C-alpha cells in the first residue's frame, strides 16, 4: 500500500508509550513516527536512541524517525544502531546533504529529507532522485498540537507533480495539524504518508481515529 498512516508518539502519554504503540499497531497503522528534538534546532527536547531501541523490541511496525537536530551526521548512526527503519533529516540542518543521504542508504535505511514550512522544495532539485521520501512539515517544528498551515496544500501539490513528472517513486510524508477533518485534502493534493499526533492520541478513541484514517487512505490508493 502506498498510502500510509503514521501515528506520532509525541502526542501520546509519555508514561504509556508502549501502550500507545501497541494500540496503533492493533488499529492498523503502517509506521510509528518518532520526533527527535535536540533543544537547539528546535526549542524543545524529546527522545533519544534508548527510546527507539526500546520501541524496536515492542513493535513490528517500522520506526519512522524524524531528526530535528543540528548535527544529523552524528545522529544517523546512533539511531540506525538503535533500530530506526526510516530516518529523515532537515535540509536546513545538513551541511553535506548528499553525504548524509548516502550514509543512510548504505546502512539500509529509508532515507528522507524534511523541509520546514517556509523552505522551498526547489532546494531538493539535486538530491530528489536519491530520496525514498520527503517530509513536508505543515506546522513549524518543535511542538505538537499546532494548527495546520493552509499554504502547505499548495506545496504538497507542486511536489507531487514534480515527482510524477520525473517518474520517481519518492513518497511524500506530511506532518503537522492533520486530523480526520482535513486528511482527505492531503491525499487529494498528493500526500502518501500522513503523520498525526494530537489528531489521534488527543482524542477519546485513538484506535477508531486510526481505523478511519486508514479507510480514507485506502480510498486514495492509485489504481
């Protein structure tokens, strides 16, 4: 399946993360999204490799690690060794982006690049063919629970057209302010992977939200 749902544990109860991951897996989620923040690239501080290593023992779902850090080149091997399956790094933070992407691919990781809301997609023109996926942030990075930035829809649409125009299989992942009431807009504009945190874990029935998102995702699978 090309269209995927990735619950973000940033919005889960930190005292019950194992339960939150199990719930997501049982409800049919495709990935577990793990936001890594270093207190420098973004003002918040979250998880480290030990949490990823612990989660790896508790779920069969791929761990989708988003590195919001100043020094991705030093973090990639640490999170790979901890059990990450997918890693995205920020174009704004990587000094040698091609080298970092090559390092991830050599390690057998799904390699992605993340872009902040105000970062233009044209910056990817020399690396897009090497990417497995592109993570577009539809909120400013650093905190969960923010509202979706409407201009992100145009960004998703234009990136999707660019990818199709080059006959690439690169996936588009979108993260930030996505809930049941706007998820279809993401798919309609070309998104492949939806990350949702508060739209799942801050609701009364997270499992039901995942199942409904999966149903909507299935309706947008390419024929």
